C-alpha cells in the first residue's frame, strides 16, 4: 500500500503534477483576465427594450382574454420568463414611464399627471436614467417610438437621453374624419376613435418604428447596444386594416365580464381618479352601441402590434445577436374595456395596473412563469444585473434576476401602483388592497374573485390582511411637480377635491 502510494506520488511525478497545476492556474488566470476584458468590451449582452402603450393583460400567454392572438409575444415568453403578476407604478403614460426610466416611484418624483417633463424638477435634473446608465458603461443607446410620454424629452434635450433617435411615436395615416360619427363625451377628442380603416399596414406609425429598429439590427453598432423600441398601439385610436378584424369575427366575439352595479361597494372617491376623461364610460358605449366595436378594435390592434414586435424579433434573430441580447417587453399600464363601468386607465384596479412583463436572453430561464408580484420599477435594476453592470444605489425597484433564474423564488415585496398623491394599490400574491387619499379603501381576494367584484374591506375578519398590506403604502407622497395638470387630483385648501385645477362638485351625477 505504502509502495503504491510512494510510486504514485514520487517526487518526480509530484513535481510534474505541480508544474501542470501552475500552468493550468496560469491559463485560468489568463482566460479569466481575457474574460473580464471581454466583459468590459464587446461581449456584454445587448439590450432590446420593447414598450407597448396602453396594453392590458390581453395577451395570449396570460390567458386573460380567450380569443386574443399574439403569437410573436407568446413565442418571446416561451424563450424566457413571463411575470404573471406584474404591475405598473402609475396607470398613466407620463407617470408610469417616468417611474420606470428613472427607477423612482411617482410618490418620490412628484410626476403624477401627463405633465411635466421630469427634468424640470431641480432634484431630478441630473438624475441618471436607465439608458444613460447603460451609456455610462460603454453602450450605444438607440431609441424609437414611444418610450417617454408625448413630446418628451424636448428636442434640445434628446441627445442627452440617447445617442440615436428614430421616428417618434405616431398613429400614422388617419381617416379624414373620425369613424365614430357620434361625438364622444368630454369634447369629442380626436383620439377617441376605433374601427376598420382601409389603408396599408406600412403606413402606420408603429410600422415605421419597427422599420427603423429592423434596419438598425441589420447594421448594429460596434459597441454593445441598448435599443428602446416603443409601440403606440393598442392606444386609441384603434384603427386596423380588415385582416386584423377578420381574426375576431363579430358574431363570435367574447366580451369582458362586467357585473351590473359593480361599483355599489366601491368608495365614491374612486370616481374622482377618473372624474372627467375623453375615454367614454360604459354607459355611453352601450347606449351608442360602441362597446362591441371598441373591444373588437382593441383586439385587432393588439394583434397588429404583435406582428410588429415579431418583425423586430425576427431581425434580431437574423442579426445573429439574439443569444447575446437581453430582451424585455412591457406595457406602461392596462386599459378597461367596460369593467367597473369605464373604458381607459386612471384606476388602481387590476385592469389598469396589471401589465405584460417578460424577459428573455442571457440570465433568464426559458419557458418559465413567475407569479410573484413584480413592478415595472424592477426593470432598471434587473437589466443592470443581467448585463453585469455595477450595482446602482438609490433605485426603488428590486432586481428580478433571482426570479429569472428560478421563477419560484419569493419576492418579498408587493407591487404598488399610485395615481395622484395618497392613492395607492398594493398587490400581493393573493390580494389587491387600495387606499384612497380620503382614507376609503378596497380589498379583493384575487384568487377567489379575479374580476374584483366583491370589496372585502369593510369585513372585520380581513383587518389583519389590510394591516399587512397597508404597511407597504409609500410613507411620503411627494407634492406634484409644478406644471402638473392633466389627470391631476389633489386636495383643495377647503377640504374639497380638485381635478385638473377645478373643484369637484360631489353632487354632480356620475353615470
Ligand atoms: Ca400609456
Ligand atoms: Ca363590486
């Protein structure tokens, strides 16, 4: 035995083993060094960041509408991880996007309404946004379509936010007159329109946005890229060509479940969050026989925008860069199509807050579904992690990298949605709790009551659950930034409530 040992570990053999070990160690160190050099250079994953506007959870992979057809987004979900319980931080374009792109809650930024541009705030003038952070770490930043809201950033400030700017968001070709002949409530807003409109798909704003992204992917920059592609549909006006409507025959259309008098157990204050809007309420849609056409048009434009996502995904595949590109797809908030008696957003219910959110590419498990609560706010720190950039302090979201590796990993935080100071929805795995600025509240058991038909907040036996959710409410509600206006709701000096700078008359009839 001893001999055998001695033979095996003779000084000569030991020496040669040691030599090999040293060579091996040196090789590992060298390779490691090369690896870190590469990580600092071209081998960093690219990012394809796809935003969709006003897109609720009617996406095939979430099974929220039995008829919706979104084959391209569904295939992306299969390539990566889908978050089935993801929520926006604000049910409105400007506030939601500002939150996601700054990594800060609306209750921190004071951006609650459709204005202002957040950089008008002294505190945020130098705040490093998501794309700026990537630029600081060697990325080429490209952006097209609707990423920020409306005309933001103002033209002179664009170069500071991204290196290359493609076409801005737009409806594209439009009919000479609105297709809906009866004026819509609240001033017959030109965007409040929908229907089959004969034109070429190529003439749509979203087609042009996809075109630009495809061209860039065919000829990508030398540096790793951070490419933002923002689609406008299914935001109103929901125009699509006949072929998209043919996917949803009118006589077979399944309408969303709506309960009569659903708002009987909802605080009156909830109306104040969407007090006067251009989006018609259900009563008008029913009276004018526009409910079905709106639902059908929404579905048709969802399928059209899905096809544009497909064009961009195909271009990424063809570029050969798909395996080294992190893809994230999200929507800025949901949209009601009759539920709770309204159309549009501006609510703290699931229909307004829940959004599609999925990641694919390096660092993400394939064909995975995560039902932990997630926030759009999490996108910023998640992308930092997936791309190996240095961690950033001061962000209010939490990286979803652990859930992307293992979808069942608990995320110990609920998802919080805020609409104007003091109004918050807290979504846990099971419940949605809502607290309004006047102190009124709602609680829904989302497992037993996914349509949020029964408000449990007044039942004593839920007091502990309410307390548990209420402790997550943001502690400070930032004062709205100067220049806030459209969709702003604040308390007046004399105790009344002020909607868009006008005192609400509580006696005014809501229908
Ligand atoms: Ca939006
Ligand atoms: Ca109800």
